[in-house]
C-alpha cells in the first residue's frame, strides 16, 4: 500500500480520537467554525482552523508519517 504517493512501504493507521485546542472563533471580521470528524477509513478530516489552533490525535498503532493536505 502506498498511502503517500511516491513513498513505498506505507501502512495506513487509523485515527481513533482527536482534540482541537486554542480554537479562535472570530478574528477581526473573519468567523471560523472549527470542526473535525473521523471518516469510515479512519482518517481525520478537519475544517475551519485558524492561526494558533492545535490538532492532536491518537492512533490505533505506531506510525512514522502523517499526510496533511491543505
């Protein structure tokens, strides 16, 4: 399985829990609505973050890479 394109021997590890901290809801005239869910494949989907927000997670096993897409 190549979870990250171009890198071999990848193995997907499910995310089992998460937390969002330092969530800024409004900055100036910009409104943020942070939200996160774990999809059926065990991926964490996060939306609505602003500068300074922190995302933490735990997984079902050990891993050596994290794929973050913007």
